[in-house]
C-alpha cells in the first residue's frame, strides 16, 4: 500500500497480485424471493478462495436488517 499526501488531498493506492474477480447472479423475478428468509448462491472461486453469496430479501432480522435487503459475501 502506498500513502501520499499532497496539497490537493490524500492519494490511496493498493497494489495486488490477484486480478479482479466477478460473479454474476441473475434473478429473473426478485419478488419471487419474498417468500424466502435466505437465498444462498452456489459456490464460486475468486482470489484463490471459494465464496458464496447470501441474500436476505426481507432483511437479516438477526442483525437488525429488517425492512432492508441484506447481502453478504461468505467464505464457503
């Protein structure tokens, strides 16, 4: 990491060895998820790790997320 101060503000730069990764989750009808408490995606690889996407369409009530959409990225 590199931090550099200037008269215009701070510059923050992060260098990494791994290329960026992405995962596409296509939901045909989000309203069809309203009856679910939690949706978990299939495992996918990114940055030499296995991940899964956890989605709470009506919010994660255990973490005070009720009334919102809660989305988490978890190690598989």
